[in-house]
C-alpha cells in the first residue's frame, strides 16, 4: 500500500440546494476551513465578512464530475451580493461548512 495516497483530496461532489439552484460542492480541507475561521475572527468589517463567506462558497463549488469549474463559469462575489439576500448567502456558506465537517443531511437534522 502506498500511504502517500492519503494525500489525495476527496473531491467527490455533493449536490446541495443553494441560492435557488442545485449545485455541487466538495468537502473543504481542514486548512481551508481553519484559514477561513482565522480570517473571520480577525475581520470586523461586515462587508468584508460577507466577501470571505462567499469566497469560501465559491471555492467549494465543483462540476458534477468533481472537477473545478473555470473561474469564468462562476459568478463574482459582487454579482452574488447584488442579487441575493444576506440570509440566503449565509445559508449557502453554512451548508458548505456543514458538508465539510460531516454529512449535510446529518447537520440539517441537528
């Protein structure tokens, strides 16, 4: 067995409802989640906090086959902020986090 294979990320897509659409997301790595948590702990500006969350959400999006979408295929942070309510954006970010910490279904039951 090659234990270095443990370093391959799990990019298996999970379909979730987000912002009125069905999208596919991957589980974020521990480092990605830790970096996000550290960034929001340091930030005091609400607008920048919103941007950090949306960037986390966009970074978790994958195609149905688990591949990363082209940057040109994704909406921008500004575009999402312009059309979606804060609560809907927050829910999308939280669903990405829940999916990364465990299964989305388990998190939604609790």
